[in-house]
């Protein structure tokens, strides 16, 4: 199982991730802000 080694916040709800197996890439979370989830906005 891969473990995230590095995580960087990018602009416009994107995240760059590098895993222990050498895989790296960008996760685009932009679409998730269109849906409301109370857990995301709880304080």
C-alpha cells in the first residue's frame, strides 16, 4: 500500500501528491465544492 510522502496545496482546489511507490500527480478537487457536505464546513 502506498503512503503519501509529500502533499502540496495548489491554487483552485488542487492538491499535488507524491506517494512512496514513486507515483505523483495532481488531484483536482474543484468539483467537490459544488456539493454541500456539513462535515466540510463544520467549525
